[in-house]
């Protein structure tokens, strides 16, 4: 089989599929990625370069569409070179979020195109103007979302099939497009991430070793920002640490912005919300460790007593599912993508995204009475093993979809 993967940050969501098909030497695999992506890859990777920014834009509403068209053209140029050199894929797999897949059916009309449909913007129950602390002009936000969705809708129309990782993400798409989308999660490696009573986290700067059974609150986000509830978490910490004088908080995440607006004047969300509460905190018990290697991240989850996961109604993070797989008690925001997985008082706890006092109350009780939540932790792991396991559930479903398309 010949497969083409298209993703500016390859491998991204395709890491497991690429490894699966690369293991069979009868398959020929090629990837197209952005030249800014310096990752070494396990398959042949072609990198495209974007032209300079357009000299003029008709409107900021069209900005994303213009960028997506430029990226689509750059990918098509490299795709055409591949075609002229004899590469004729059976299936093309591409993330549709940056426009890269838009012209691929023009290069290879007979190839089957399977896109990763991660998010469609502007549905009334999603992230736009969800947080009143960071309001946006409602009309302009709706207009901007519609402009952003233009290339996404076009990409989905031109695709043969699509994958979305959760039911809620599928429901964000217009009903007439949902019929193309199958819900298949990327998968969690539950063999690799599981409870471990021998786990240890060494905080070298503080000379501290933390282990299961210690009072440990954990918070993980790719970047520390409002979209992932960092502000609510920080506002809950003073009460948590005051009530539990032996508790420690470990915060994992970078200082960039993944989603939403950047703070003004080059500031960082991490510092803004830390400064807001630092006078009420024992800073020696707050460990903001930045981005860490995967093995360290896994051990942080394995020693956690209470893991906080908060999010706007937006793309559900792998980290929440990995925390559940590690046997964490997850205290999650009562928002739609989280409710799809966490059932309150059954496999975790749900709390109002905007209520730091309620969050603190749940965390304090978890730290005070860990035995009370043992069954919830066990059920949390079972939820991931039975519904989101990479090797036994998600990857087989993904490969069946790819193989079925290849045979059509």
C-alpha cells in the first residue's frame, strides 16, 4: 500500500498510524510537512516552504483563509513533484486544520483522502466568548469564525472520509458534513501509562522527592493559559494549600500560547496569574516545572493525589485521558468535551470551570480522604482501557478505516 501523510507538524496525530504501516516493508510511506518542522521522522518526509506573507489582505476576516490557501499551494507544489516522480498514493491522510489538504485531490484525483477533522469553529456551545473574563466583540468573533471555517468546510467537502477524536468534536460540524466523519480517538497507550506505586518525582531544585501517598495536586497543560483553566486553578491554590499544609502542587506547561489571545505587552499568562495570588501562597510548595520529558510527566501523574483538568469547550487534551489511564482522580471542568468521558462521582469529579472555591473544596477532600476515591480512580483507568486503548481499540479502528478506503 502507498500512503501519504500530510501534517505541518508531522507526525502529530499520525504517529501511531505511521509506525504501524512503516512496520510492513511492503508499504511505501511518504510525509509532507512544514520546513519549520525539524523533527526526525521514521518515514521519508518532504518539507514545503511557505512564500512570504501577502502584501495586502482585503480584511482580517480573510486572513486565515489566505494563509490556508498559501499553505495548500505550497503542499500541492511538493505533491506534484512526488506525482511526477511516480508516487501515486492509495490513501492520503491529512490534518485539515491548516489548509494543507485542499488541493491534493487535484494532484491525485483517484486517491482516497482521509482528513483529521479536529475542530469546527463557532458553534454556540463551544469556546467563542465562553469566558466572560476575556470578552470579544460577539459579531466580529462570529464573522471571524465563519471566515476561518471556510477552508475547513472546503477541505471536508473534498475529502472522502474524516476522523474526529470525540463525539462532541464531531457535533461541532454542520449536520450535512457530519455524515462524512467517523469518531475514532487517537488512542492512549495504557500499557505505557498505568498506575505505579514505585513512581517517584524528584524536584532537584528543592531537594524534594514525592511519591504516591504524599499529598500532591497536579495540573498539566501544553501551555499555561486561560483556555485550559490555568487562571481558575491558580485562584484555587491558596485555599488548597492553606487547608492542607503538607500538600504540594506540581504544574506542568510552557509559557507560549496554544489557543486564544496572547496577554498584552509581551507578558506571560503563567506570571500574570501567579502574581495575582502569590501573596497568599507558600511558594515553596508550588512547583511550576515547565515542559518535561514524557517519562517525568508520566511519573508526575503516577504520584498525583488529585489531578485538575480544566478546559473551555474545545479540543479535549490527551493529558486528561492519560491521567485517567495512570489511575489519577481527575477533577475536571463541567464542560461538554470533559463530560463525554468523565461521569461525576463514577470515574472522576466535575466542577464549574469558573468556581475556584468549588474546585478547591474537591481537591481538599481528595487530599484529606484519598481512600474515599479509590474506586473512582480504578474506574477512571478502566474507562480508558475499555474505550480509548491505543493498541486494542483505537489503532485497529483507524487501520480498518484506512484499509477499507484503500480497497475502494
